[in-house]
C-alpha cells in the first residue's frame, strides 16, 4: 500500500508535476517588468531644497556612476548614487531628459 502513494505529485525544485517532467515550465528570462522604465522625479528636501531623482536605470553600479558623472557635468550640479537611484541637486529634469535621449534611453517624468 505504501508503493501506491509514493509517487511524487508536485515539486518546486525539480519541476516535476504528477510524476513526470512538466514541459510547460521554462526558465524565465530576466527582463524589466512592463510599465516600468527610467523615471525622472523631483523631490523636495529639507529647507526647500530640490533634488532630481533618476530611477529604473539598467546596468551595474559602475555604469550608473559613469552616467552620473556625465549628468553632473551637463547640469553643473552635485549628485550621488544611492540604491541604484541617481540623485542630482536641484531641478534638472529637462537637461537629464536631453542627456538620456542622446544616449538612446527613453525616460518618463513621474509625480506631479
């Protein structure tokens, strides 16, 4: 009687369903979810300071740092990279959009 109930019905690790390999499950490619992309946002900080935030940029930290250097030079402002988000001091959304468009990176403004 133990042999009748010993068949594997479901496993998350081995991709086995009902005792045979599930051919419907294929490795998913890593891609950015639709509806998300590069977003430009203006944030008001303490003492009425403004900061332009650029989020959703693909690539490693080194590429983001190189892009930030180019943006800081184009805007004449300071900035940093925090958790994959570029932060520029001041309202530079127009200039940032122009630099990203020149690099072939589509962007959208977020927020009001």
